[in-house]
């Protein structure tokens, strides 16, 4: 599929979400869907319902893997005046909720969706300083990288893998190639070199507290022109959770990390794809 095809797929999917119409999603016969890490029918999660809107949207697509990832904020907070259906107005309008939302859509050779992986985190469960109402998509993730500062697809995945090896403490964390300007954002909140989080990204990575068994690693989207690698992993430790990190890589170094995580997920019903550590990658590639 082309980039445009995948973007159109995201549009169809998100429109189905805001209209609470999962039947509009073009799924394959054996499409596999999960919500919060567990197998569930599409549309069964509380992210679906009426009314909905998505005030913050950001899409990432990879024609090499036929994958689209969408990050956004979903809410049922809308004006009464736009609800024309009296049944909806009287029966389904309820207290406002805001969800930080991430979905991975895998397309098959026919352009249908064969895998849907939804993760949604309500703001009430989030330890953060920025309310989802005020979040905006980080546009620097869409900023092109100069040709001379780009890495290959394989190099970018390896760099992201080193980050997870550092968190797993499989390597000396100082080996993780951080850019001197690097910072990390978790669910909309900057959490490095901050008043409450004074350590740099490198210093944080080097602490004993920053340690998990990082398993089921996957890299569904890589965009060389913008230096983006999206990685999804299950982190086993204290706490245990499911994490999606969006890395921006420049000059072979991690310059920005946008982390979306939910520490309430203790099981993920997806396996990793390919080598799970950098050492395994290097062995496979004869290094």
C-alpha cells in the first residue's frame, strides 16, 4: 500500500470511532483485535461510544510494513447543542472523559485491516502535569531530517533497540546513543531536565530505578525522512506496563523520546517480531 492508502485507512478508522460505528472499519475475515493488551471485539472498549471527538490527532504510516499508527486524544466532552438525537442527548451523554489513545493498524495485501491494537489511558489514571484537554501533537516528530543526518532503516531500529537494552540493563546504559539535546516526554509531560525530574535522559537511563525486563519488542513503523521509529514493548518490573515509545533519531543519536504507557496492563497478547535484543540483531546480521 502507498502512504496515501494507509492515511486513508486511518481516516476511515478514526471516523468509525467518532461515530461509534466499528462495522465501518474494513477488516479482513480473520482480523485480530486487542484492547488494553487482551483480545476483544472491535468497538467493545470504553474508548468507543457516543458522542466522541478527537481534538489531537497524529498519524504515522509505513508502506514497507503496511502499518499505520495513530496517536491522539479522544473525549466525549462536546456541547449539548450539537447533539440532535434526543435519545442520545437524554440517555448517553455522561460525565466527561478524556483518553490518551494509541492504535496500531496492520493492513493486508488487499488493503483490509488484519490487526488492530488499541491502547487507551484515562487521564484519571495518569500521573502527569498536562491535562489531555491541553495536549497538542508534538509537531517536531513530523519535521524532516536533513539528508546528511539520516540513518538507514536498519540503523534506526538498532538505535531504538539499544535504548531498550539500556533499560533492561543488558548493556551499560551509557552505550545508548543519546543526542546532547535529547529530552523525553511521557504522555504529554516533559520529564527530563525538569524541576521535578532534574536528571537528563542519559542520567535517568543510567539509574538503578530505570530497569525493566523489556520483552515482546516490535518496531511497526520506521520513517527515515523524519527520523522516526515507533516501538512497542512490554516492560516487566515495578511497575509492569505496556509502552509505546516514538523515537526521533538524528545523526545516529536519539534526540527525542515520546513515551505513551499504561502501567495497568500486566499482559500483552502480542508477540515480538524479529530479534529481541541488539546482540540478537547483530548476530543475525553477522556483526
